[in-house]
C-alpha cells in the first residue's frame, strides 16, 4: 500500500512544539497568591517545561510513572501539564478540595512518585503524610522561592530546581496510545474512579475544543478557565489554548466573584468557563459593582444543569451570552454544547433560551444514544427518557485499575449514569442524574426541573432538590433554597404555590419539605452536593 497520508502521532509534545514556535510571544497571565499578576508567555512556559522534564528525570521519573499535582490554576501548573506527559509520564491532577483521607487514597491508588504542590496547599498534604508512601518526593510551587522550607520530608523548591536543571538531550519517543493524564471523578455519587487520558485523546479533544460548534476557542481569544486544572484538565482548555494560540489567564486561588469580575475586566477576557455556581457569584458581584465586561463574547457554563434564570440574567444585565455545555470526567470532558444564536436566533430570543436549556447536540466527534432499563435504544422523540450513552475518541473505555465496570458493559459505549432525552434534531436534554431522580408512587420526578423552576421564583438565589423516603409516596421531593436577601426570604407556601403553576400536584414538595437555608453544600468542584444533603436529611429522621 502506498500513497497514504503521514502517520504523525497525536501526542502532547506536538502541542508544546507549536506553542513554543508559532505562539512563543503569546501571553500567559497567572495570579499569584498575593493577588499580583505574573506575566509570562508560551515561549517561556515551554522553555521551563523542558527544564522541568530534566529535573523530573533527575528525580527518577521514567515513562509510565505518575506525577501528581496539587495546585490551583497557574503558569507552573501549566508547565507540569506539558513536562510530565512529554517525558512519557502521567500527570495525575489531584483535587485540592479532597479530605486528607481522600488525598492519601488517590495518591496511593495512582502510585504517584512525585507531587508538585502549591505552597498554600502544603498543609493538606502534611495532614495526609502518615498515610502517604514514605518514598514520595515533594516539589513545592512557591512565588517567593521558599518551597524547600515547606514542612514536607525532603521538600524541594520548584524555582530552585528549575534554575539548576537542564533540558534532556533527547526526549522519549511517545506512543499516542500511552497515558498522558489521570483524573479521578469527583465522586458525587460514590467512590472516585480514575480516568486515564491518552495522548491521542488529549490531542483530539484539544482539536475538538477549537471547532466552532464545540467550545469554539480561537487565536484571537483571551481565555479564563475558572474551572480548575485539577478537574478534567480544566475542561481541556490549557491544551486547546496552547494549540490554537489563545492568550491564557489563570486565576490562581482567587475564585471569589469580585476577584473574577476584576480579572475579566482587566485582562479583557473574551472567553471564560466554569460551573454555574461560579457564574452566579460573578453575576452577584456585577450587581454590586459594574465592571466593563464588553470584551467577553462567551461564557461556557457546564458541569451541572444551566439554570435558565441565570442564563437570562447574564444576557439581560451584562449582555453576555452563555453557552450550555455537558460533559464528564470520562468524556475529557466536552460532550455536548449549545451556543447562543447557534440556529440563527438572536441570543435574547426566548426561543434561543429554550434551546439552551438543553446542552444540545453532541460535539463533532461524539455520538450519543439513550437506552431504557432493558438496554434497548429509545426513540429520538424528545420525550423518551433513558440513560445517556456516548462514544468517541475522547471517551473512556475503562476505569484505571478496575478490571470490569458496568458503565462499559455495552460494547463500545460508555453509560454515563445521566438520564436524558434526545429529540428528532439530535439535541440531548439531561433530565437528571440517574441517582438524583425521585420516584414517587412509581413515577419519576426530575430534581433538575424543580430546581430550575424554583430558581425563577423571585427572591431565590440557589435551589437544590433531593428525595426523602416517604411512607405513602415511596420518595418525596425536598427543596432547599438560599434567599437572595436573607432578611426577606420567600415563604415555603409561596414557593410551593410558585412551583404549582408549572408542575402537577403529585410532583410538588409539601411546604414542610421546603427549607430556606443559609447555604447549600457544594462538592469539591463547586457542584451542589446532593449526597451530603441526603445524608443530612437522613440524620434528621427520627
Ligand atoms: P464530573 O465528572 O465531576 O465532571 O461530573 C459529571 C456529571 O456532571 C455528569 O454526569 C452530569 O451528571 C453533570 N453535568 C455535567 N454537565 C451537565 C449539564 N450541562 N447539565 C446537567 N448535568 C451536568
């Protein structure tokens, strides 16, 4: 056979080479712990990543080894994003909000050799020390070069290490099917499970992120990933930005609404991404003090249902269109998304908001179907709700270290655990997380739908619905809300009456099952923690 195309491997070093050569001067901005901005470039990030490869090699890291990070979004973390996989090792991004037991568990499960840790997060590792392997090496990211003073055995300072390290004379030849990254699911519904990203899946996902009807980031963009680099590679944005040449703005540990709004204004950010709770915080900040967000052309909101009220408020009050995206750790994560005006409607047209209540069509490269309890595919009628299954080159085929898992039982498909419908136009609507559905006398109630409606009620800032066991109904919905103004909370009766306008009576919570609370608990990645809410409810039961 001859005349075929070149077989260039899809490996992360190809992204690094491109960033170093054609985008060497493109800016990377990173917020330090003291709030100051550190300005660097892809050229400098690449040069330092090469020295980091030399340093890690000198520490004994070899192809296939796992190197962990416990860090916020910063230029140093970005250097590790390139150095570790380009060395043939695997970048394990540890969620900084895990408990000390969970940190020790994932580090041991992953078999990490080295941990690169932010100085401000050293206490979390210190607390986990008794359960961590004694031969683990620690390298500390510190703005002031005092990492070696951290209270971790044999701690090395990252900057000192880079200052003396030399790039390797030759880099390993990488196999596109080898592992590049490892991320554990946030475990909203059970134990964390590790997902191994290959070089090939990482590069293809980065290409995908650039497509107009996927995230659609481009060279002209200035991108602020609020979504953490410890959670599904910050939705793949660091790799995608380096590939397409977007300016990258990394917020460090400063994730409050005011700090983010200031960064959006100051750096003239054009594209930002994060979970709904973040965009709610930034909206509240805008309401207190208006910042100039005129450069912002798109916010991508994903990781949890997009409340219509939030999407409408961003458009009406700030003129910023919100893209609704769906994805999971297992899907790298970008799986489906709908941009404002993607079918030619105006972004403030009510019909366009209705379209964006659904994450919509799978992004190019992914296929989707919904299946019933018997595993049979359901029709694409926008009404038949079943478990969403997806397949594609950036979808996991197994969990790290787990020989067989029911999520992969349907050959070639991944069962997501999300309940969804698909309409005749191929648009996916997530009806609920399978485990969050409420079963009342054999009929399903969607917690998402109730939450969305509650959020449209005047005076409601946040809403969460979970099931409680009920002698008559099997399960009954319980609504928690946070009031916009704590001094004038909406009453339980008013809330039930409001919901009654959109839902049949049997789906409504009783007024005594409506709780106005000061705060709704969040998971380590900022999503509503329904597991904890359910546990609290159980503990209150007699
Ligand atoms: P994680 O792997 O931690 O990112 O969590 C993935 C889960 O978040 C999915 O399985 C969904 O249950 C939920 N999720 C993500 N995006 C959306 C969305 N747009 N609408 C509803 N749920 C979502």
